[in-house]
């Protein structure tokens, strides 16, 4: 069994609404980072036949020009489609002195799902000019196509080559 090769695949695609306005910060090296939380709802029927709903809350982080775009155009309630990779964020909680962790999505692409609509989460911004929309191919993964990494972090190479022989089916 040890000779089976499985590609390391880490791709997340999720749609939902922002639960609060994005927060923007700059790193000491000058990179811009934006964080926001989105909610994804799921409806299903329970064993008793009643319709139930559950929500999950997902943290999303974006970098550089995409972070500027997110901060400028996305607001609480706005529906978005996020594609990226999942990573685990760990830190020491100063109030409890315990190690904490959470999963978050490092965004590669963020697309509003209400282009041109003046929906309740759109803050009256209507259509965003084409020249101000982020490039959907903007690559916010470290070590993919350029020699850079996030400050204080080391990530494995996300540009994992996969051939037809590597696919297990």
C-alpha cells in the first residue's frame, strides 16, 4: 500500500454571505491582508420530516490587490463565491494561555454573486467598473509562479504537478 501515490489536492469552493464588513491590515513588510467571515446555510429534512437549517461560518483571508478590492467593495450581507485553499491558523490565546486553532480559506478568487444588483448587502454600489474588478486569475497562493511567501509563514509548494498517472481513478 505504501506505493500508492495520492496527489495533495487542497481546493475549496464555497458560496455564502459576509456576516460582517471585512477588516484590513498591513504587514510590517507592507503587504495588505483582509479578513472576513462568511456564512453558508444548508436546508435539510430531519428524521421527523421537519425542514431544518444549519449555518457554518468560514473565515476567509485575502492578500495584496485582492485584499484592497475586498475592503473597498464587499460589505456585510453581500453574497460571494470564494475559491481557495484550506489552511489551519494557530495562535496562543493571551486570556486563557491555551493554544487555539481554526480553519480558514486563503482566497485565490472572490466573486460577488450580485453583479449589477442593488441588493441589501451591496451598500448601493451597483456595477463595479470593469477596470476596478480584480483579475480572476490573481494568484494569492505563495510559492506558485513567484518566489514569495507570507510573512512569518512557510507553506509547501502549492504548484504540485499532477499527471494522468497520478489520478487514482
